[in-house]
C-alpha cells in the first residue's frame, strides 16, 4: 500500500534533510526552476490568448506542487498538458473549451487508474516502447527550443512587438542564447567530472547513512532565472506601452483595485460554463489527442524515470519497507528481450531491471494517475490550466539539482503566493518579457536530459534499440505520442512475428551480435 504512515514519515524526513542542509537547499532551489522552460511559454501563451485563468492556475498548480512533494518525495513536476495547450493555441479555443478538455482527460485517467485497468493494459507494453516515448519527448523539447524559441530571435537584437527600439531589443537574442548554452555545457561538464571522482568508498558510506548526496555544482537554472527576471524588469520599464500590452484577463476584475495589490477572490474566478462545454466536440477532440500523451509520458514514462533516477540502493526511504528489492519488469512478454538472453546470476547483473509499471517504485502508477485526475477535476470550475505530471519535467529538475520533494514544494509556495497577492495583468506583462533565449536553453537542457535517460536504459538486443528508435522517430515526425506508440508497438510485433531470433539481422550477423551483447541486461 502506498499511502502508509511509515512511508509518509520517511518522505517527510527526506524532504527535511534537503531543506535544512544549506548546500542541498541551494541545489533544490536550482532544480525547482529546471522545468520553467516548458511551463512559462505555455502558461504565457494560453494566458495572453484568454484560454485559462492565470491567477487560478498559479493558485491550484502551486497547491498541487506542494501536495506532490509531500506525498511522493521526488521532484515530480506539475506542468501543462502539452497536446491540449497546442490544440488550444492553434484553434484559438476559449477558456471553457480548454478547461473542459482537461476535465475529460482527468475523468478518463481516473477510470483507468482507479479500476486497475491501466496496470492490466500496460502488461503487454514493451519497455523499449516506453523508452522510445521518453526519447521522443526529449527530442521534441529540443526541437521546440530551437525552432519555437531561439530561431525567431535576431542574432544581436530582437525588435520589440510594439515597434519601439532601445536597450530592450538587445536583451533577447541568439547571441545571448549562445552564451547561456555555453554556461549549460560548462556546468554539465562540471557535474560529470565530479560524479566520476566519487569513489566506491563514498558510495558505500552513502548507503549506510541512507542519505542522498549530490555533487557540488553551480545552480545554473537559478542563475538563468534570476538574470532573466532582471532582464524582464528592464524590458518592461523601457517599454512605453507596457501597462496596455497584456490583454484583459478572462475574468471580471474589480475596476477600483490595483493590479499588483488585489488579493485573489475565488468567487470571482468560478466559470460555470466549463460544465456546459463538456459536450463541445472541440473539447472532446482535444481530450482524445491528449490522452495517449498523458498515459504514456505523464504516467508510464514518469513512473519508469523516477525508478531510474531514484534507485532503492541510494534512496531506500522512498520505497516500501516490505520490498527492499527494486521494481522488476511488468511481464516477460512485454519487457524481456526479443531474442533469448541466458539467465544471469546476481554477480553478473548487479543493477536490477526497472519497470514503468511497478507499484513498488517511488512513483507508482495508480497514485500517479489518481493525482492527475484529482488535479484536473478539482481545479476545472476555476478555469485552471489542464495539468499533469511528466517525465520531461522530472528529468529537467533532476538535471539542475533537485533530489527531493523540497524543490517542488518551494516552487509551489512561490506560485501560490504570486497567484494570491498579484493576480492582476502586471505579472503577466512581466513574465511576457522574460528572455526567450534563456527559456530556450532551459528547454533544451531538459530535453537532452530526458532523451539521455531513455537511451541509457535500452542496452539490450539490437531489436530493442530499433523499437526505441522507431517510436522516438515517429513521435518527432508526426508530433504525436499516440502515433509513435502505435509505430513502436507495430515494430515490436513485427519482430515477435518473425520469431525474434533473426529480426533485422541475418543469422550470421545475429550470432556475431549475440557474442557481444548476450551478457548485457535489457534495461539497467
């Protein structure tokens, strides 16, 4: 059982340990900002279009951040539903339609997770397909960073939308993105070097103490965020029409209140039209497009990634007392190699298999699905943006230093206070001036980290890597996780239909390949 008092006490202790240590706290703060590259662009675009209620989104997403950190104890993000956000922006959907689509997804996930149908359905999904979804999602973030954020910028300056020149045009450019990318590479190299210098003796000491320690590194996401806020303030102050730049918010704000001092009033943010929009065909189509992405990336891939990033030997406090063993693969037919692999002794396979469908990991499937459904069903009447968890955000926050729920708890408190005390258009105008060069670099780092973890955990037979590449490549080509999932399953089924012994290789090539890889486990 997941929600037990001993487990919650261990998670609270884990979070407090990272909060009370100054060194770990600094890394947690940096890690909490690692997912802003995917959150801010969608949040700003949907808010400026009037498709969500910005103050309600900050309030509820902040509360769910806090609860997620307290319950799971890992930096599991609360982020937008990307397929719904993309469809809403492309089709200029109103607030009621956008939020109703999220409510439909929440209801579907509730039925799948609450009845155990999700576990039964995913027993036949190969691990290579799940890793392909991870790689495809990561590479999609890289493409979005380069094509959607950095490429539209000028090399040295970017003209302001209002047509006014000045210093503000020089505070967002490709040159600035190159400098930020150089800093990302330096900090990444620093982390890799320090990880290599940690010896076996230190690792054994960490296991005995049951602590999670991370190498000393520059909190790069924090540096980029603070510098971006400074640039945004300068750009807003230099903009001659900045008070009129944000459009009116999609709710009735009292005219006698200042936008920076008016406190959020829930009675002014109830949107009963959301319930009538549940039968809107546009909302249903948006929900259908989002459901495969939520199931694969936000639940299955996120659960698998959490087990990979937080193994039981380094983070025993995140696992149940009854199960000291790490999670195993869901079923022989789904996660075993397509070619037969000889059994291995414990000494030959010191690092056990991890599975996206285990109920013993730090983020089990059923609690994760219930969390997503609760977020969307409870916040829908207030016009909140459709929310989910995701493997990309988890990889990003882990990449920038987060190792506990402290990071997202701090982020949730910040979002909650901003939504409570600054619900006017002034906050939207400030965030709209945040340099896209910095956002693009943060998105790029998150995408590379997510793809790296997916590739690293597929080291089995040649056919498994082919299935992963087919899944990831189709996701990139069609920009749809559902299409990529079907392509990966079709590729896997083709190999299984041919017996799995030959696959794409001939018998002689397969024999030669087997001499090299037969001692390698499928998933590490």
